[in-house]
C-alpha cells in the first residue's frame, strides 16, 4: 500500500519530498512501496523541499520538466498556512473568532475531597459574579503541576509562588487567599512551611532529626523544597555539609508527606500551613499521627493566576469578584475553606522566595541533603 500509484514515479523527471525520513522504507514510510520496489532511493531522490528553498539544489529548470512533489506534511507548514489564512481572513473581514472556555483549578489546595468541593463552589461563583464563564478542570496528582501552569487557557488556577517569582510561565497574578491563621497572625496573604515529625518521634528540635530521613514534595515547590532548603541552610557549616542520610521523595503532595511520616517512612517533612489547616479540618484522624517540630519564616501565599493572553478587563472583573467576598455574606463559600477573603499583592511580592533560594546557595546548600 502506498500513498501514490507505484508507476507514477516512472513518469517523473524529478522527485521532491518535504522530509525524506517520513517517506523512506519502514513500517510508516509514506512512499515505502516505491523504496522497497527500488523505484526511489536517497540517490534517485532529487531533493527535499528545504534544499530547494535554501538554494542548495535547483527546482524547476525548464518548462518541460514533470516533477512529483510529495508533501507528507510538516507542523511548520501547518503553522505557516494557518497564519496566512488568518491574515487573509482578517484583511477580507470574514470569519468568526471563537473563544475557547477558560479553566479554573485549585489542585494545590484540594487536599481532601471536602476541600476540593469547597473550591469547586467558590471559584465558579467568583467567575459568575465577574460576568465570565469557565470550566472546572480536575488535574489530580501525580500529574505535574508544571503541565497545568503551562496551559494558555488559565483564568483562576493556583500556582506556587516560587515558579511565579521566577517567571517560568506566561501568567498574570489574580489574587491570593487570606487564611484564617494568617489573619489571626497579622500576616494576610502569607503562610509558613511547617516541619513535622511522627507523634512517636523523640526529637525535641530539628537538629535531633539530622542523620535521618527527610521527606519533600517536589523540587519545584517552595513550601515542599525551597523553604525547607532555606531553613536548613542555616545549619550548614564547614564540618556539617550533609544533614540527612536519606531523602524521601518527590512525594508530590502535602498529604503524601503526612502519610509517609505516619507510616514511618520518613522522620521529618514539610507541610504548607494552609494545607495543614485543611487536613486538620477534614481529616483529623490522619493528622493526629504527626506533630509540629518547628516552622519557617512567613512567605507569600500561592496565588491564583490567569494566562497572560486573558483580557486584562476580564482579570480585573475577576479580581473584584474575589476581593469583595466577605465572611458575613459569603460565609458558606469562605468558612469551609478556612478563608477570610482575598487580596491582590504586588507582582514583586513573591521575589522574596527567590532571594531565599540565593541565600541557601550562598551558604553552600544548593540541594537538600
């Protein structure tokens, strides 16, 4: 079976293809029948299209030539053709622009089924009040959050503050949650990384866990890695360059860190303080197996972001909807999630987490160990 009649190549003066690798013999070669029949080879092939475009081989040399150009299809060709069609349609004033639905997602703080349901009520309601539309998209672990953040259809999706500060993804800040714990502590829009041990642990301070097993969530996480590295870097010196015998991870989610500690698979591990409060609220049976050993300095909360392609007016409308949520009128939305509301810090508020990364490096503690 071939894409063209077997005898067609016999009638041609020149054979040109877009990509010889896609045409030659093998299971998926589009002209494999001709190759296998000896009618086409790398030596009898006149050129690839790129050779002619680059001028390294001639194209048509006279009007009498019969040339077969087999165009299997390249993604670059599709992009060029699509761009040309769009440009022409705009020039002619024809066609209809289709707006694909945007998405909302709170995977970072959907630490229990009840918490996930809470976010699936709050975020769509904020979108509705903003006069917008969006779809709830589930993105369960162990899928990497980086895959979610790279999408171009984000309207309100939680992102860790560290990759946000690094500008690794084309997004804009929407708002950051104010948790009940942060409001009581007087640090709205902030959280801490808590370092936990099993309730059975005899450790009274962090130094007493050194030499043991340290759990972590993800090397791209602030609370689950970067904050831990910064906190531990203060203990590094000339005689003590390694703090733990074994690293347990990446465990991906805060919940898995608690489960690893409870199961005796790790001796100490980090937990986002807001994730911890949600676990305590909805799964106290799990959290009773661990206890806080110490806590980090505060850092700006993970934030809701939108893709940078989203209309700024739409982002502003959504910000207004989130900022006007209040604990009296919207108690059924906020209280189940342990929230007081939302704020919009300046975009450079998260720079501090990058600064702490640099400090850990300067102390000679580039990776957890």
